[in-house]
């Protein structure tokens, strides 16, 4: 039996049927998906055999969980000035980023509903993940992305058989072009809006809690917010089921020039210079902005802004330790290093830092930084 879940509109509060596919309410509001009978569902994952995403079937909003080598990423404990840092190596997923998890749930649900094709917008990683899962399940994928997307990501999309639409303009312009295309009748499954994506990402919290049961903080890069919201969803479910004492403080880290959430959370550091390194989170106004802010406040967390100089230094640290990641993955570490220097995070505390995307897709860009 699939888990019971409800979908509601955050704007007007109306319930939305789970069929047919809906990515936005007719009033224009964002959609929330929540599990029913959370405690029983969460506990069922602890005794379910197997590996990968299928192990989390009791807490995934799917009728069936197809086999796919996604998840089970390592968590490596490192130490920074007496602070224990658990790096969750999400860049080791098959598509090279944490977004494989959200793509797994999104595309599986689309397959259940009989989709033969879907349309998504992306800065690169989400498109690769959705194209990879679409190819596995026989669903064609159109990907809209900025023309400035790193060449390695664009080539991967072509290799995976996606139809690529390159758009002149920033990430917000890409979404506008995508939604205009969707109005012609295409099925939209972009990760900013659809309520299923976070329920794939939340499995990071489930896996991490087995190895770092009660971190004090989780530092997450924030663009559209899918990482932070997925972690918040997972930790909230674990808390409801009595598997945690409290949810870790969530720290929303943004790059300079793309910091609406950090601004809303009154981060003390600001600059007008736009980041060139953190292309994966270069989003000026994410649709789930208030939802991200609410999640951070609910956990007594805070927002931070980091500069390209800080990102480059954090990236060099990661590369020196053998973590081959893209610059965006260094964003949360850049914030953590400042917090350690300033005494906001103290020796003896535990911190989870997801390393979100592989450097293998952006080798020319990395070559300019080392």
C-alpha cells in the first residue's frame, strides 16, 4: 500500500487531489505535500530491507518505487577547529548531485500518472537528474536552461537524450520562458514548484540521522531552497515519529547578489557584488522564499551570505581534502568557516554539510580556480 498523503495550497488552504498532476493551485499558490500516519511510516523505514530510494517506500508519495542506484551516499566526518563536520557526499549520486533524489520521486510519480514527456527548468544539475531518471523510466524530458550553463552540464543533457532549450538571460528569465512554454499544454515538473521533489531530497536527513543522529546545525546552500526544504521535511518527519529530540538549526547560506532569503532573515553581511562562482544557486526570487524563511525560523536557525572570495577559499579547502565538488557545493562550508572563526559555532558541536554537486561537470571552471 502506498503511504497516505495530502496536498494543500499554501496560499488559500484548499486541498488538491493527488490526481491528475498539479504543480500549482488554480489560485496561483504553491502546493505542500504532507504524509498522513507519519509515525508508522517512519518506523517502517527502519526495518525495511534493501538500499537506495526503495528503502524509503513507506515515506515516499509513490505507488511503487522503481529500482535505481540513487542515495546511500557516504557521510564522512572531518574536523575544523574542534567542530565535527559531517560531509554528506551527495555529489556521488549517479547524476552527480543531490537532485537525483528529488528527480527520482518526481519522475516516478509522472510515470505512474502515464506521462510520456515532461518539461523542466534548471541551471544544469536538476535538468541532468530529471533527464537521467526520465531516460530510465522512458519519459522524454525538455530542459530549459541559461545559455551560460557550464558546457559539461549541457553536454550531459544531450548525451542523456534531453531536448535542450537555451535561454538568454538569468535563471528567473529561464523560468518565465519555461512557464510560457507550459501554457501551450506541456506537462511541467520543475523542481521549484512541484510538491514531490522535496520528498525525495528529505531522504538525505533519514540517511544522515543514522550516522549523525543529533547535529547541532545543518548548513545548506539556498537558491530555490530544495535542499533546505527537503532536509526540513525529513527532520520534521523524524521528529514527529520520535526519532529525534529536536530538529537541527538550519542555516540558509546564499551567495552575494542572490540573497533574498538571507536578507529576509536579516543576515549581517551584505555586498552588492554578484557571485560568479555559485551559479547553481543564482536565483534572485525563489517561489518558495517565504517557506524557506519559515523553516529556518522554526528551527531557530539563521541566514548567511558569502562572497566569491570566501567560496573560493572553501573550495580550495575541500579540494585539498579530496572532495571533488563544484563551486556551489563550497557555499555552506564558506559560511561554516566564518562561523567557526567568529565563535558562532563552537568546538564540540556537530554540523552536517551536504556537498551537493560534482566538480566533474565543471572541470574547465575548476581549472581556473586552482
